[in-house]
């Protein structure tokens, strides 16, 4: 696929892609039924019939591609598509195939683009017969603007390049195993280990034990301690969180209050710290709400009667009659 994108700039114009899906008369698709189509399990004999009809349609509607063999078949790697009966038929008729790596539905346009749009239009509508669905499906597909299709195939090359780079990386990481025989969960673990390596426990515990409360609230401090503990692999996590909470608080009086408790759990320590923080905030509000009292005390300091004409009172003379 990557070689084709490098050597043939017109490769996207040669692709004929297809797939099959289940369409209900009314109900939405469910996972167990996604492997069925038109009421039957998709088997290799049925898919062979689809390929024969496809070749005939290309001969009639795309004669220029039929005469010079200028078309490439792209379908995903479902079992009916990769059966020996299918590969033999395609090889016998000289049909080029654009191979798709396993576990990469993002490069199958029908799966991630066409079928969702088709079902979005048909969803919620009632169809009495199979013929009704067959009649309405082309109308739903034609309602998608041509520019949308063009944009899809312009982006398809970039998507394929990204997918194949990831595939090549996974194949290298899984070696000497054949990636085709490695299940999805193992591939996911391999790639996760490569892109997100496991953090060093000693370093993570160092950061945890060095973290003290700054200007954040108690709730934010506790949340940060929990985040820092995620990769510490503590067996006694609650005790570790409690100890770091007590030792890292910035308020000395609160630390003394917590240390005075004979039995202190993490939950109890958090509740006491939250209550203390709330009480301090409420006290500050109350103090800020009485500014006049403070001003009056300052103005009357040393002069309880605040006499403005004290000098005149001192000059009054008293006579004896």
C-alpha cells in the first residue's frame, strides 16, 4: 500500500472499495448482527457472487478500467474476503488487491464513513419489505455531496500512511511473532508499552513524598496527592495519603490538631482539614464585615470621650461666691 502511494500518484482514482452490512427494517444495528447481511450470514459463496456482480458492473459502467485492468479492489480482511475461494477467483481473473493490515478499520472507508452515514439517514424509518430498503438506500447514498466523497479520498492516503506506520511499528515490536497471529489485546499492550512506558516507582514516590501544600485548597491538595500516588504502587494507599496530608499542610495549628488525634484515618483527617479551612474562611468574612467598629476603636484610643474642645475646658475658671 505504501509503495503504491509513492509510485503511482493516481492510485486513489483506481480504487474500487466495497463491503457489506446489515440494514434493519426499523431497529438499529447491534454488534452480534453486524456479521450478517440481508438476513443471512455472510459466507464465502455469497461474497463470491458479490464479486462476480461487481466485475460485471465494472465492465458495463467503467469500460476504460475494464479493458486495461486499471482498477484495484479494496476490501477489509474479514474471513469471507480472505478465504482461499476468494483469493483464487481474484488471482485467476488478474484482479489487483489493495491489502489491508489487520485491526485497522480506519482505512476501510465503508466502515468509518459510508455505512454510518447510510444508517443515519435510514435510522428511525419503517420499511415493510426488503425491496423498500433496496429502493431507499441509493437515495440515501446520493444525498451525500460529491465533495464529501472527494474529501474522503484525499484524506485516505494520509490515513493509510499513518495506519501503515503504526502497523510497521507493531510488527517490529511483536517480532519474532507474526502480527497476523497476535490478538488485539496483546497488540494494544505492546503499543501502550512503547508509547507510554511504565513510570519508575522510586521516582514517582519521590515526587509524592516531596509534595507539600502550596496556595491550593485542601480539596485540591488531596486531589493532587491522589494523582501523584497513581504510579507509586502503594499497598497501604490510605495510610500513605493520610501521612502525606498531615506532613504537607502549610498551617501549623491544623497539623497540631491532627496530631492530637489518637485514631486518625484518611477520611477523618480530610474532614477535619476541610472544616478548619471552612471555619477560617468564614471567620475572615465576619471580620471584614465589621470595619466601623475597628475604626471607632482606633479613633478613640487614649481619648474615651473624644472631646474636640479639650483645651477650652482646661481654661475654665471656677469662682467661690
